C-alpha cells in the first residue's frame, strides 16, 4: 500500500524530544516532572494512564482520572501531551480531553483486532498517532498497524522503535534489531522515526549510548521515561531517570547532519564506497563457490547414502570461525549470524542435489534406493 505521511512534529529541530513518566501516578507527580522537563526543552510530554501489563496485580494505571492531569499540563505548563490508547473507548476519552498525540503500545500493535478497533474510533479525526513496534520482530505486523491507522484517514503518523522481545536476552530489556526500523524507514522515507530507548535498554546506564546510536542512524527523535523519583515509581522503576539526569543526557548527545555540500567529502566517501562494493562482490563470489563445493559434498553423501547434517563437522567449523573472526575484531553475534546463514544455505544446496535423480551410468547401492535420511538442522 502506497502511503504518504505528514510530520507529527512540525519543528525541524533534531532530536524531537518526547519525555515523561512511564505512568501518571498523581497530579502532583505529573505537574512536577512536566515543569522540570519544560526547562529542558522537550517537544511532547508523555505519561501512561492505561498500562497493559504482562502479569496481573501490577500497577495498571490511574485510568480516566489521569486525563484531567494531562489537561493541566497542556494548559498550565504549556506542553503538548501524549498518552497510550489500547481501546476504541480510550480514543474517545482522550479526544474529549484535548490530548494532542496518541500512541499505540507494543502489546496493542501485535494484535490487528485491537489496532482496527482504534482505527475505527479514529475515523474522520485529525489527530497525530505514534505506533510502537510489536513485541515480536515482525516488520509486516508493524507496517500493518500503521496501514490500519492510515486507512482511517490519519496522515500524521510516526513510528516508535522500542525494541523486540527475545527470550534469554541479557544486555537489553528489548533487543534493538536496528535493521528492522532502518528497513521501515527505507520503505517509508517520510515516516518520522522515534527511538524509545528506555524500553530498549531497561536500565539507565545504556540510555545515552543507545540514544546516540539512534541519532547516528538519522532517527528523528527520542522517547524517554523520566520520573522525579525513579526508585519509588509504580511501574518500570529500573529504567526511568530523573529530570536532572535527562537534561545531562540530552546535552551530551551529538546531532550529526544527514549530509553536506562539501564536494571533497563526497569524492573521498565515494572512493571508500567503491572499495566496499568491490569487496562485497568478492565476498558473494566466494559464497557462490562455497555452495558449489557444498553441492559436490552433497553428491558424495548421496552416493554413500549419508545424511546431510554432520554435527561433529558443524561444531568444528563453528568453533573455528568464531575463534578466527573474533581475532579479526568481528563481533561474536555477527559471526554467529553469518555462519548460521551460510550453513543453512549449504544444507539447502546439499538437499537439492541429494534429491536429484541419479546419473544413468551410476550403479546405485541397495541403500541408495531407500529414502535419504531426513535433514536435521541445529536450532
């Protein structure tokens, strides 16, 4: 679906700053942090009043009462405000209270029925909407949620990258998978992209470097959870920071230009890029030659009725590549992803030759007349 977006934020300033507490807990708390963030120069004040939680018996927000608090922020502090909506009736309520921007959370984006309910409530309404990525790393699900809001007539839409759940992940609360939002931006260049680094990181120590990474990737803005007293927060206390810490983080960020008119810079860059292109061509030529060798191995295995997957050999290859690659200053995660992909492609090529008809001149053994042993691949 062809979509053309208008900016949620009219300012040309980067980064666009969206900040505020994870949850609106009291009127005093909301006003206190809003006034502090006003001095920092944020563009949009955020606070959740309906909190879809993973497990029950957690703080699920103050509900409709919080809308009045946000209205006071809008009128008294002179800050635009945004909150999360998860149902059609939430949309009706926030519009009645003059909330400036709505956002769809990850637990909503993952459910097309919920997104459609919200889209139906937005029919004929000109209000900006931010759409967070779904919990799972599925770009089509993310695009689908944006499409549903777009088809309701909303044109001022922004995408919010808050990371993706991965079982066993240790460093991040939600792994970034930067390639997914980058691909989203490639498909929709005029879609504003905001990084919710609070949910990606889960702890304050990673916030600055993750925010800087987002800006270096030309994100339009940042969404950050800020609380006057994080240890006492009723939700996500570990990932929130104080207004003072937020101000320090924002001041530390380096905003780089997306381009330059310096012709010498571009000539030097083009020279380096040509070298990269040549290396890429060589790498993929070598991949092709490797797969031809894999096919030869497949023929030998077929002739002796040997299964494709040989775990001992695969373990040795993997250990050797990881050892060699890390000595060349390549990240273990990158090496694992590459070698696993190469292995799967090799299995695919071997499988194709294993199931081709035998050459007429080949004398098949009794074992070859049976079905080739099933392919097994490590998870």
